[in-house]
């Protein structure tokens, strides 16, 4: 198959992945706002789509980590990228269908790593960079999100604990619109960059680019694909995150969204890919834990954690199988 055709397929699949990531992860930004009825679904989705697009334009540091942190782009080929993207896409669609808020980031990283191993073995993986730049931030970020949300919620209780609930909800209904916008912006700043990294790695691998540098057209294309996907909305996952983990009021939504957005923006500024799904889910759990531990529906939380743990290895397995099939063809 000609190199240009393979590159075109990689670019198409990367944009499809971003589109799916958009509607799969719409819940990250708006689930709490919709469930607390601060925003109508249509307004929330429109706001998320616009701010996802804007957020995707602010930096390319995460793209550089994804594009060169798993394996050197000079050691990768387009068949590997195609298999990795297909593995991630298949897993995302599976978890979307069953309403599980799994991580698109884990799926993509697992998919590419699985395809690389199937192609050239474990030796070519950049173990130190994978651990330091990818796996540590992915694992640490939801834990940090949980504790920040717990502390933010405690601080809010301390400040407004003696105020009538109706007054609290009145003001936090307005504030939650701001926090939802912040969350949507932070999601775009981190998640949209992952496909930018894959496309740029393909261009470097093919010799079209001499060094790893994300072109403006790649940034615009990925930002647009994610915004379009977000505009569709992932209603099954919105329901899981917005109401099935804990019962949310506007004050809880504000605390969870603000905490998660701070963690994600911080990671984006340092070029660390994190799972926005994991961070907002754990932040919701952290907020719920301030009520009482039983306020969190731990059965639902356990199912979410199971999806977190399984995403990377299963995406890697699917991608590895797809690579072998492509190689046979």
C-alpha cells in the first residue's frame, strides 16, 4: 500500500478518534451541569463544543509527549499507528455503548503500545518516558483530583455552612456555569492534543517532517473533530457521571468541575497526558465523600475503576491483533 495512502488513513483514523473522544467525553465537562439542571443539555453541549475547540489551540506540549514518549517516531510505521488507533476506537465505542466513562487517553496509549509491541517487541518502547511522562501522570491525576475536590468541598462547607441551602444553590448555579466552561476548556487543552501527536508522528515517520513539530493545520483539524464530536453528546455516560455516582447539587458540581479542571490544566501546561474522564470521575467521588462515605454509590464507582484498569491492556490486545491482521494482508 503506498505510503501516502497509509498516511491518509492514519490522519483519517486520528480525526475519527478525536470525534469519538469528543462525544465519549462530553460528559466530562457537562454531566454535573446537566444533572443539577443549571444548564439545558443543548446549551451545555454547545458551550462544551466551543470551549473544547478553543482549549485545543492553547498548547502542543501534550502532543509532543504522546508523539515521542511511547516510542521514537523514527522507529514507528503507519501500520502500527493504524492498528493502535483502531484498537483505541473499538474500545471507546464499546465503553460508550455500555455507558462506562473509560479513558480515551488510556485507550490510545494502550493501543499504540500494543501495536508497537506486536510490530517490534518490547525493546523499542521508551520505558523511562512511558513511566515518567505518561503512566505516573495518568495514575496520579485522579488521586490528586479526589483529594483536591474533597478539600475544596470542605472549604466551601466552612465558608457557607450556615447559609440557607436555597441561597447557596442560587449563587452556585451561576458559578457552576463558569466551572463547566473551565472544565470544557481544560478537556480540549489535553485530550485533543493526543491525536495531534499521532498525526505528527506519522508525518515524521514518513519523512514529510524532519523533526517533531505540530503543524497548524493538524491543530485546527483535531480541534474541529473533537468539537464536532462533543456537539453530539454522549448521553449514556452523562447519566452515569451526572447522577449515578452521587446525587449532585450545584455546589457539588462547582467543586468537582473546578477541582478537575485545575488538575487537567496543570497537566497540560507541563505536557502531561491525563485522563479527563478519570479526573472528573474521581473529583465527583471526592465531593461525595465529604457528605458521608455512603453517599458515593461505590458499586458504580467500582465498575468505573474496573474500566479504568482494563482499558489500556485490552486496547493494547485489540491493537496487537489488528496489527497482525494488517500485516497478513
